């Protein structure tokens, strides 16, 4: 990511993913989140599970990959929220909302930054009290 001074508005932007591997599309989301709000929370899904073919990296390793992509001046603006899989959308959504609430101390506003690529992005519609910001795919 390029080094640049930020002038993001107050509030928190949230991006959600498994981040297995962190790639250019993910970097685009992270840049958009950093531009959207002063503070960014990266939700790391599928945390606290054993490695497998679909999830070869621990949540800590994924956090380190994302931190390595950040310019030094952005490091203090990004927090991480590991969330386990519940296989129950209501429980998972509640865990994400509560984790974000705890990290920001209940202070708003919250902007959900995301890219609706296909049916697997349905979870982005499960946070109606947050402001939605769509990101366009870059080729």
C-alpha cells in the first residue's frame, strides 16, 4: 500500500473476511476502509479452528499478513477481531456486532465496507444498523 496522509472522517469502518491469503482485492477493501473512517476493524472469520485445506493459516498469521501490507502510519488505526465459525448466522452476526461494539466502546458511526462478489457475500446484508459502503472490484 502506498504511504499517504489520511484525512478519514471520524467513526469506524469494518471489513470482514477469512483473508486466506490476503490478496489485491483484500488490499482494495482495506484501502477503502482506511479512507472511510479514522479507525478500521478487520474481522477475521474462521478463527480458532484447526488448519485445513480451505483455512491453512491461523488467525494470528492472517493478522500478521494484513499488518505487513499496512503503511506504518496506518498501523495504529487498525484493530483486529477474530471470530469463530458458528454455522448459525444469527449467532455469528451477534458475535461480530458485539466484538465491534466492545472494540469501539459503543461509539458510532460504523461503516461496513465490502464487495458483493457472489452468493458467499450474503453476510454483508446482516448489519442493517451500520452504514453500507460498496467497493468496486479492481482488475
